[in-house]
């Protein structure tokens, strides 16, 4: 067992460190196959209801998403979404091109209750009813 | 009362207790420095690796510290590492923190128990594997308990299996790095 010059390290020690590093890199690369926002083979799918309500009408969908998906994942899977990122999470500012303005904005409820968390931090459960409303209920800008 | 002709220095103290106490202090200081540095590195690494689910070094750090330095340090490294790193990762603190702290502390304790059986690599990596299972048992028991309270199901446990496997393999990877580094950084010294 050769001792590396000037230190207590041996080549065997260095081999363990490099080997460990290789294992970690390979595992980290492997985790990219476990996409938590999309469904992967063998992963359970949950179905939730999604309603998007504007002054022009109401659009209802049933959306299948991976377990652990968030409200944002559900909305993003079926609509074109614009948002702003804040420290508390994502704030939806537009759906399918309808953007918030000084009088209107997007509010959401899950099972008729208003969550106190951002859309990307609320994990949905099977059977949840999500509703986005383009509303004047509060000032948005 | 006579005056002293020479100052009393550490080396002139009687051997009874004095010298040993100083050596103990130095040893303790050295151990605390290594444990703090490793735990700090683990905390930062967990934050940097948070985009890779279940790839985190703190369980390996807790087990290795418990293995070489004993249960006190192993439990402290695991529990404090998870508590502090939760401030740096997505999701932060929550009810899960309690189970993480218990699980990581258990991993440190398992490492220390392993260290009593020997210092070879078989015992070391056996402790790593047992430490991961101890942690996962605590965390998933907590998840299932909370899910049951809020209407979730046992399916959560099944969904956790791939992540347990990733945690197991990645912890062995970090364990390999720590095993190889132990001599160089003085982790395996008493």
C-alpha cells in the first residue's frame, strides 16, 4: 500500500474516495429519470378536477398527474401559464394569455377552500377539485 | 509565606491528573473540530444536491462519525445536520423535521453500535446500510402517520421505495468517500 508523498493518504484511500464520487455521480444522474412532475412507468397517477373560470366562461378538465404533483403541475399540464417567482413560491399571473392587471387577477381554491400556500407548494391528492378564477376580488398590482 | 522562585507552568504541574486533563482537552477539541467540519460540509452538500432526490450525505456523515467517534457525536451530527440543512433546502422545516431528526440521530447511534463490533470495512458499510434503514424507517413511519391523519394511504410507502434505494446507494457512495478519507483527516484517530 503506497503512501502518498507528504500525507497520511494512501493510494487505496484515494481509490475509495474516487470510487465513492463515481457512485454518487451515477446515482445523481439516475435520479433524473425519476421525474416527479410527469408520470413514469410504474408510478401511480392521481386524477384531479381543474376548472378555469373567466368572464367568458368556465372550462372543466379532469387531469391525470403523478403522485406528489402540485397545483402548478396540474395547471401547467393543460394550459399555458405565466407566473412570477417569489420567496414563498410561484404566483400565477396569466393563464392562456389572460394576464393579471390592475383590476383582475387569478385566485385559486382547492375543494372550495383557499390554500395559504403557493401553487407550486400545494401537493394535490386524488379527487381534489382545483378552481382558478379570473376575478376582481382583490387588488393585484 | 515564601516567595516562588520560578513560575508554575503546565509542564511543572504534578502528573496526577494535570497532564492527562490537558491531553483530553486537546483530543476533545480535535474531535469537535473534525465533527463540526464534516457536519458543516454535509449540510452545505445537502443543500447543493437538493435537486437530486434522496442524494444527500448527512446520513453517511452521521454513521461515520458515530462509527469512529462514538454515539454522542454521531447523534449530534445527524440531528443537528438535518435540522440546520432544512433551513437551506426547498420545503424547509415542518412536522417532518422531527422524524428526520430522530432518524438521523438513530443513524448516528447505529454507526456507534457498529463501531463497537470492529473497525473493518465490512462493519463500516454494514453500519451505513443499517443507518439508512433506520433513518428511512423513522421518516416513512412519520409520513404514513401524517398521511393517515389527512386521508392519505399506504400507497405513499410503496411510492417511497425507489427513493429509499437511491438513498441507500448514494449513502454507500458517500460512505466510500468517508472511509477513504478517515485516515487522512484524522477521523479514525482516538
